[in-house]
C-alpha cells in the first residue's frame, strides 16, 4: 500500500439512517465506518470503492434515499498498520475537520471530492462523471483545495457554484495551522450572532478569541449576502480612528476631514454583513461608539467582537470564552508539537500532556507556546519550567489572577528561555506597528552590519517558538508580533534603547519609501502594494520624526509619501504633515522643499483644496527652478495646468505639454502621464474628441504598461466621452465601467468619485436613470458631509441631470444651482457651462420662464467664450424651446445653429435633439418632412443608446407625433415614418442643413420663394429626370418629390414640366 487512503463523510436525516449508512459502507469495503455528530457517518477506505458511491447514487432501499450529501478526501501518512488498526480515530483531527468542511460546501444531493481528477475517477462507475470545480477555500480558513463533483451523466451539465470562501465576499485570512476543538462553542456563538446585534467574546490574552471569532464568521459566510469582514483594531490608538480601521477592512474610502464614523454608517446602512471587530481593548471607548452607531443606523449589520473586557455597549451580549476541554487541549498540544518536531507524537506521554494542559489552564496560546519547545524540551521539562515561571496558570495569590499578568508570566517564561541575542532582537522588534520583513528587522533592530542572515535565523527561531507570527500568505515572508508581545517587548527596552531604535526605524523607512517611489515609474501597483503593507510603520515613523524634530529624514520621508497619500485617499493626512515638514526646513530653496510643495499641490488636485493646491504649485515651481528639482517642477506644472482645466482649455493644453516635457526630463512617469491626460482632457472640453481619443489611446497603453491606475482610468474616461458624444452611448457605458474598475484599488476618492459620476451620467443617457441615481447617492452624500477632502468632478451637475431626467425638477434645480457654486463669482468655467442649459430646462419645467431664458442666454455666452460647442448647442436648444410658441422662425434659427455646431464637431449623439425640435416647429416644413425627421430622431436615439428624456420632453414628443399623424392621416404618416427610419443620422443632418432655412426670409412667389430643396428638385426636373430618378438622387421618396413639384408649380404659377424647364433656364440656374 502507498499510505494513501480515503475519508468519506455522509450527511443523513436521522441517527437511525446514520447507523444504516455505516453498516452499508462497511459492507462495501470500508476499513472503518462510524456515526459522527448524530446524523452523520464517517468512513475510511483503503482504496476507491465505486460500488459504495454507486449505491448511494442509485438507491438500494436501505440507506441511499436518506443520504443528503457526501464528501470524499484523500488521506496520506496514516499509520501503516493492518486492519482493524487503521481506523477513523487514527486520522489527523485536522484532516477530519477539513473533510467535514468539504461536506459543508456541498449542495443537497451533491458528492464533493477533494483530490486529483484522476484519483476521483476511481469512484466512478459507468454512467458517472467528474466535474472539476476549481480551487476553493473552505470554511476552516485553511489553504485552498481543488474540489470535484461526481454526478450522474444523465444529470444537467450545470453544477451549482460552491458556496466557499473563494466565491462569497469576505476578507478572512488563510490560516496554515488547523483549528482544534470548539465545535460546541461555534454552534452556540452562531446562534447568538443570528439573534443579537452585538456579541462580544471576552477572555484573557491567549484564550483563542480571535481564532474562534474568525471560524464562527466563516461558518456563517452564506448567511450574510454582503459577506463576513474582519477588522483588526490592534494597531489602533487614541489618535487612530476605529472607524477608519473598519473602513479599510471593508475597502471603503474615507476622507480625512470628515467624520469617518458617519461615512461608514452611511455606506453600511443597507448592507447585510457580519463584522468581526478583533482586539477591541486598546480602543474600547471608540469601539463601543462604533458598535452602538452601527446598531442604530445599520439594521443588517451584526458585530462579533473580541476583547479582554466588555465594550459596555447598549444591547451587547457578553460571552466569556471557556478554556479548551481536556481532550481538545491535549490534541492541540500534540498537533503543534508535531509541527515543531515531526514524529514526536508517538513519543509523548498522554498523562504528562494532560497534566501540562491542565496547568496551562487549557489556554490555546499558552499551549502553543509550550508546544513550540517540544523540539528541545520534553513534556516533563516543560512542566518543570512551569513550576518555576508559570505559577499564575496553576493558581496563585489573588493579585496574580489578573489576565494581563497571567500572559506576562507566560511571556516572561518564554523570554527567559531565549538566548541573549534572541532577547535583544525580540525587544527591538516591538518597534514595528504591523508586519515586517527580515530586511527591516536586520537594519533597525541589530547592531551587526552583516545582519540579514543572522537576523533571519533569529527571526525563524522566534517564529518556531511562537513568539512571532508568520505571514505565510505574503512573499517574501513577513512576520508580526502579537499585540501583547509587542507591548511586552517595548516595556523591556530602556528609554535610551527606545529612542535609538525609533531613530533607526525612521531612517530605514525613509530610505524604503524613497526606494519604493523609484518603482513608481515602472509599476504603480507594485509601489502602492509595497507601501500599503508598511503603512502603519510609515505613519509611525513620520509621527516620531515630527515629534522629535529630526528634520532631514522626516522631510525626505514625507516627500516620498506625498503622492502615495494622494493616490490612496489620504490627501487630508498629506497637507498638514507636508506643511509641518516644510516648517522643519532652514532653507526654503532646498530641493526637498520643492517636493513638499509639489505634494501639497497634488493634494489640492485630489481634493477641493484648489486654492491651496494652486498656491503650492506656484511656490513649488519657483523653488524647483531655484533648486534644480526637476520632479517637483514637473508635478507643480501639471497641477498648474489642472488649475486651467476649468477656465482656459488652450492654455491648459499648452502648459500640460510643458509638464509632459518636464516629466520626460525628470524621468517622472507620473507627471508625464498626468500631463498627457490633461492634454486629452483639454481637447475633450473643446469637443475635439478625435484628437482627444488619439492621445487617450496612447496614454492608456502607457498607463497599462506601468500599472498607473490613475492615468489609466481617466484615459478610459476620455474615450468614454468621445463615444458618448459621437454616437455610441452603449460603448460609453462600457468605457466608464472599465475606468471605474481600474481605479477602485487606489482607494482615492477623487478618482473613484469622478469616474463613478462619469458612469452614472452615461447610464442616465442610456435610459438607466435609476441606476445612475443609485450610483451617485454615495458620492453626493459624501460631498455633503466630506468637507474639502471629498471631491468628484461634476458630481453636482451629473446629479442634477439625472434628477431632471427622472422628473424630480425641484431637486434637480437645487443640485444644478449648487453646481454653479463651483465659482460663485463667475459662470466662466467648464462646470457652469455644462450646468446652465439643463438648469434652464428644469426652470422651464417648473414654470420660471424668465430665469430659464436668462440661464439659456448665459449658457450660449459662456459656451462661446470658453469654446465649448456642445454647451452652446444645448443652450440654443433651450432658447428654441422657450421662443417656439411665439416666434417659431427664431426658434428655427436657434435649432439650425445648434445642429450646425453639432455637425461641425461630430457631436452625433445629440443630432437627435435638433431633429426633435425641428419636428415640432411649424416653420421647419411640411408635416410629411417633419414626420420623417421625428422618425429619424427616434430610430437614431435607440440605435445609439441615447434614451434619456425628461417626462416633460417625452410628453412633448408624443404630442408632436400625434399631431403629425392627425395632419397627415395614418397612411401618409406611416409612409413618412418608414422613410425617416431608413435615413441615416448623418444623411438626415446633411438633408436638414442642405434643404432648409428660415422661411420668413423668402418671397411668397417666384424663384426666390423656393426652398433649397425645391430648387434642387426644379433643376433636376428641368434636366429631364423623372420623379423616381429625382427621388433616388436626393435620397427621398417619390411622394416627397411629387409634393415638392406641387409646391413649385404653385409658387411659380405654372402647370407642367416644360414650363418649369423654361423658367429654370431663364433664371440662369440650369447648370452647364
């Protein structure tokens, strides 16, 4: 035999069925089969027994009908004894639990297999098939496994999605050691979580609160549609917001100047999720406030907290975690000892282990600490150590029963067993606020220049002895001190040693941040990830440097972090820190000053601190020119160009190109790409979409090459605008979704908020107004509450347009007026230019005609002054609607002027707005032609995906169509509608501009009274073309030609084609 066996779990409906299943499996060749947890059966097979599974699938009259689901797992390294020695009890408890968790994710009637495809086929008889379901994380939080499903070939090919941690929303970590015991506790806690909003697990350090809470959450993963999320509060302090730590865990962007708790509760008010708040005791008051607010405002959120004492929150249910029972404690010790010293399990004395666990109060951490020494000490030796150093765990005087002192005693004992060098390193490792690399530990915590190899060995020894946690899911491997151990190590340092280590900590992270910044040009994602994992230590280093007045490294570190803060939603943190760093300078011409000013300028760009950003950019450029700092100059130039983005597009383009050149000189890819982005945007703002698209396509390639999510997302947005204006709203939605997908990992509110608005606008134009409003709800709420840190370009005008299309005119008016507050002193900016026309439309709907006219006139003036064709055309449309009833000729002039602009700049999507206005204007032409144009507008809007229409405009359209149908009669209306539907949008626009002009300017009779289209018909007829030939030449119907001829004969007072030919020749209009 090769040492490989199979473990089978079966779930049934009753204990009687479980007994029948066990008998049946033994008859099918199982080495062992025994009931499990009442209604389950667990069996061990030496090799695949297809007959057993076949009987289950087909039904044999005894047990198969009662089987609900089953799981199969391969077992390796089972003790090599002959039956009956090879039993279920000989299987590692961790393996048994893992197989049980495979069963947990099986659907009703499903058989899941954790093995290779070839191995699983051994369980199939003819008529069965194996489906590969891929790799999945099970609810034991262990590493992922491959799952397969055995089904009947006659069954449907579709296999339901496995409800695993890989498919359900969560951030629960991968744990590489198995979870022993606690099944009863998990069941009790699961029920309490379902019934109560706040459940707190309390107990002393090392009681296993965190691990138990994570497993309870994993077991309930399919209960919460929005997932199970773990927030570690262990790194929080009095200055660090608990709400921010939770927001980070949920990947919710928070603005520095707004109340994080308000944002968090707003985001979660409709969520249904389980939030695990871990290690609440350092921030008890803040955790209590968070819990109570979430309960008050978020009915679908449940909280499972771990703490050394209750939160004290209203409605809190406190559950004291009990010690492990004797059996589970001994099992845990043996399992962890086997990891430390493989093969030792067979040498351990069961009685000694039992005594050891009892004296350790069956606390999981204490057991693990003790088991880590199994490599060098016997259980008896560990017991002797406890006699000397672990008295509190065996019972002592009243003062010694305090939970903190109990853990201190345990740590004291472990600390005393370390070598002097290990003690030295352990103490100094407490400087790290989060996980750390061996490289950082060697540089900061050792005095040896040779450091890394020696430090790696010492770190591994500390990890082996469970004094360091290994972050095995990261590469290179990182390590972390538990919070209690970090406290202990810090207390062991003298003040002199503490200052020395903190200074080294600052110096190393300064160099690390500068090294990471150099990677920005190559790979922005890699750069952000590198700084993300060090974020707590980077911030601690900056804080220490500012507090201690260490100017040079602190200023360097702040400068290196400035762009990182901006790109990850921390602009509010950046401005005060960078300002304080500037105050440490003795020379305002220092190159670092230029970088710091550039950082403040960038923070202004990414927030609503435009004045701060503008002033900093100008000051930074001056300092950069003096000091020769090319990077600072390039970034300041880009921010100065962005300042012009709203008011002077040509100058914005010019200065952006200067920034591009400066970025090339400085080898600063971010500044270079930002410059190109602003070039593209300056072209977009002038409706030069083809040129903008050309720049954006090249920029997107460059951004993808360097994982620049900021530039890459906005490059997609430029292409979105081009598609949206040029006739493909559906494609614009796709571009907008891609832009948002690209920028989400940044956590930058400016980028995410702006691209969210772009998507919402595109969805609204596509007729998905409710979806657009829903998308914008979180954005606009944050704008209301977020202060200067919350910025999303054009959010107010987008929300106003969506509400206009939705028919909520009063609220739309309020949002559009708020949009005009972008610059309260003037409308001469891009935001106002895009706002005035929709505001005019909304005011008209509300009956405020005078102000509507004023806004439309202002829209025309501002649009022309800033050279924004679409804004001018939109405002002309509103003027046309406003004067249509009293002066249709004037309205026609406005409409034709708007269409000319749209055609000139290829704003094809909005040709239909012009067509609709022409179709309802009696000065335009005959009902037949008006109907053709109405049909062309309707057909084109559907084809392009431009479906946005306010209720008032939609009602006007319907009334126009009904009136045209009445004027023409059903048959003629149908013919005209078919002709209009067949017209291409570009042909229709050309037809309008070629054939029609305001009729009031023409004579009523004679050649001058003919319209351009009638003149073309007259000339072609005079040349001898028949009506069908004329219709083909002019892309109109024969009926239309006949109608035009009737008008021509009446105006010229003639009765036949011969007379017409003579008049055309006499008038001099017959071409040579």
